[in-house]
C-alpha cells in the first residue's frame, strides 16, 4: 500500500501568472514525480501560495532543482482561515511529527511572509511568538544558519490598498528548499556577451526549457535560433543544442556590437570574436553541449526525414521587430553560373505567419521523437483570440498554453505541444498537414499591422515587453 | 572511394567532455555510412569503425571514436557537397550556409500580392 502523500506549499514569485500551473505540471512530468495540486482552482493573480501533496521530501528537493517561478517550498505544519485555528492545529501535532525538529540539538529561526500587506517589525515579532509557543521547541534560536527555518505565511489578498485587518488565510510551515530563481540573474541577457534586440529573457528561456521537458543528453533544436538564448537555457538543463537561422549576420555575429543601440555614431563598435552563439555558451561553460548552428531558411528543409530531435524550442519572428522572410524573389534571374557565388546573399521575400506556424508544426510532426515536445510563442490579437487560433496537427496535441500580455491589443502565448503519434501511423489518404482555423495569420504583416496601426514603424505606447 | 561529401580548407580539433550516454543515444539517429565517408573526406578516420557494431553502447573504444569524430572535429572553413547534385554549401567560421540562391528556389515569380506588400516594411 502506498504511503500517504505529505502536504507542502510552494511560495511563488508574483509574476508570469499564467505560466505558474504549466510550470508545475511540466516539472512533475519531466521528473516523473507523482504529486497532486491541492487547489485545483488556484488563481495565481490572487495568491502566491500553492499547496501540493508530494510522496516524500526527497521528491520535493528534486522538484525545486527545476523550479523557476517557485521561489521557496515548505512542509505545511498547519493551515487555516484564522490564526487561532492554526495555533490549535500546531498544538495538536503528534510528538512523532514534532520530534523531527523540536529536539535540543535543532537550532531554529522564524520568519513572517505576508502577501498583500506590510507587517511592521514589532508586529512580526508578536506574531512569531504567538505561533511559536504552540510547538515544543527545545533547541536554540539561530538567526544566521538555523537547522530549521519556520515560516508564517499570511495571505491578505492581492490589493495592498484594501488589505483586511486579519488575513484571509494563514499557513505555518518548515522550509524545505529553494528554487532556481538565481539562474535568471546568472544567465541575464544584461551580462551576456552576444545579444540582439529580440533575445529571449533568461527567465522565460528557462521556463521554455522546462515546458519542453529538456533533460540531460537530449537533442534540442531551435529553427529560429537568433542569438541562441533558448539554447543556453536548454544546455543548462543538460541538453545538447543546435539551431538554424536565415539571417547570416545574426548567426555569425557580424554587424553592430550587441550594446551599440542608442550610442552616438562615434562610439558604435562592431561585434568581436566573442559575440556569437558558441561564445555565449562558452561564457557559461556550456560549450561542450554546443552541437552546431547553420544558416538556413526554415521554409526550405535541409534535414533528412527522420525522428531526430527530442525537443524543439523556438520563438519564431512575428514580423514586428524582425521581418518574416524566406528565400525567393519575384524577379527573374538568369541561370546563375556558379551557384555558390561567394558572398552572394540571396534575396528574400515575405514569409507569412500562417506559413511559418504551419511549417513549424509539420516540421515538428516529422522530426520530433515520439513524445517529444514543441514549445513556441504564438502572437495573438486579444480582441479576436479563441482557442481556434492555435495551429493544429493530427500528430501533435496542445498540453499547455500560457499568455503573456504585450500591450492592450496584442499578447503572445507560449504553446507546448507533444507528439503523441508518428506520421507513419496516419493513413496517407487522411489529412496529415497542419492547419489553422482562423485567418488572422494570413497575408503579409498579419500581426505587425495591428501592432503598428498607422504603419509608422514606431509604437505609440512605449515600454512594452521585449518581443520579436 | 566515392566523391568527397565534405572538403576542408581549415579544420580545428577541440577538446569536448566525453559523454557516452549522449553518444549512445545519438548513434541510432546517424547514418553511419555517411559519417564514415565524411571522416574519410576529412582524413580523420583514425580508429573509427567503418560499420556500426552491435552492442555499441557497451563498447567504450567505439563510443570514444564516435565522440571524437562527431564532437571534436570541426570544419572551420570548407564545403559540404551534395552527393546527388554536386551543389556546394560553404562553411565559414564553422557555420555551414545552406541557403539556396533565388534561381534555385521554386518555379519563379510568386503571387504579385506578396511583391506589392513587401515594400511596405522597412
């Protein structure tokens, strides 16, 4: 008979709300942990506290090695809608439980974590005393390096201006582990050698790697690799990485240096030898997992058809900051004598968003291993959006869909799809191609003309989120 | 010997940590014959086996040679050559350029709608 699940609580960062439950599900899945979310109707905007049941503490530690949005996890000792009820629960804990942390040798410390209200220092000390007396603690207090750190978490709701006198809910717990939020600083694009104006921020890159289920020794591919931000995150979690991009200059790190935007002309420098994707990976000591990058047009497939990649993660161009291009022209060209024409950069033409996403799904259906995942950003027009907008393919199913607002009119959604059947299983007579039910992405500049309604090329509202 | 599939003007051997699990996972996804021919073209065959052996997962020497050729040999400047068409794809700074030229793509002019709207973007 299986041991009963134990109750824990994750304290989340108060951001990227729509990504929270997807993060939980993707981490539990990739680490094969059987845990249960206790509050199925958890609303991330309302509270940073999420209770889950795990089989044991070891699985919690394992979970937190991949946690980007989850900051801290604690074992729940008591929880309830009033302080009094929580104190009663603490008093009633059996000795078999409390002996784990109440012995004379166990040093301890208490902290108050309040959401939605600032609690003054003296009031916090009162609170700590109020709860602490209900546990038979015998050890000494150690504020620097305690054996056990106890949390009192009080939830006053998401509006500090109208916070109630008493909390809506109280949790008391013992800290078990911390998440990997520091990685977002470690891999911050602010300190990365080689960036472009569409480089994905480190936190979202890591979230995408989790959504893709990246594990050590997996083969991870980005068909619109740009400056390689997604490859860095995948390599951090042990993936071996490769990418393609149509832009020769971006891949080679040619042109203005990564940080010359806004500098006067005299101070603009060109990119040096340390500004390319391999150099970025070397900066973080991940270069042993760099397989290769190629200059290649995604619309013109170069790969031998087989189930090659474990994960495909990508941020395709939306046509806002980056043109959506593929090789081709409407002009007639005389037969080119020597087709390698050294230095010749072929003309490009518009690559419609509908085709980009359909090509991406068709490619993924063919080139992903069975049960491999595709993770990509889909720009959407808020006023029009419905689930019909998500591109579909008979071999792929959507397993996550998280929204990040860009501005009033446009959002982007992080879509995770899993390949659940091979192309070979499909009857050749059936429809085996990707389709998009909506017409939003057809035509040139489908999203761009909504983002720049006056076709002015500049935003009337500034400080939107970085986007492609 | 067949025509070369890779030619090299500049090559580098870089040291990469040997990871037998990764190499074992990748071998079924590689066309071994093509790999061997490429190694011949580059003159880096060494002790690379001309055929895939059974139970390669357990053969560390085999895996180490596969690792050396796959991960440590890097063509910095050269060409990939299509064995069917002879088309050469240049490699610069270790990065192959697989772009086709305009004349090699499609059947000629695309929809005129695309041409007109093209110019609306800077």
